[in-house]
C-alpha cells in the first residue's frame, strides 16, 4: 500500500508543474508591459526570464540575471544587469501555460488514483490463477 501512495504522490507532483509551451514572437510584436515570462536565445546562451527580470530600452534588452557568489563563508545571491542588443537575439519566445492540458493531467491523475483505490478496496488485484 505504501508503494501505491508513493507512486500516486510522484505522479500528482506533475500537477504542480503544469504543462507549458513556448510561443515564438518577434521583438516588434511583443508587448513588454504585459508582464509575461520569456525565453531569449542568442548565439552564446539561452536565458529564461521572469516578468520582473527584464525591460526593453533603445533596441537593447536589459536582463537582470541571477548570480551566485561565495563570500564570507556563505553563498550570496544577487542580480546583475546584462545588456543584450536586439540584433543578437536569434529566438524570442513567450512561456505560456496550457490550461487545457494541465486540467486533463489533473483529471487523469485523479481518475487513475480513484481506480487504483477502488481496485484495492474491492480486493481484486488483477491476478488470475
């Protein structure tokens, strides 16, 4: 019974993550005031930025990137502003959640969990001898 609970817990963790997709757009059609998470791909790196971590000014995307530094015997997190010129951006994507797929994932987990619980409650373990 413990294994079943563990399996159901692991599968149900998918519900917390949800189903996301990336919609590719151009810089000209993106509304920087919308507050959406974005993913930027340049020749050298790929950046995933939250809504509060970027702004656009004079054909340059200014991204506040998280950094970690070891100082005084502890790890310190801070953000540094990195300028990414618009001409260096190869791919610009908006990260969106797919509500329908996430809903079906939740419903599927609940149905499977209910079927397993009913199966064990009835004493039918699916083994025929």
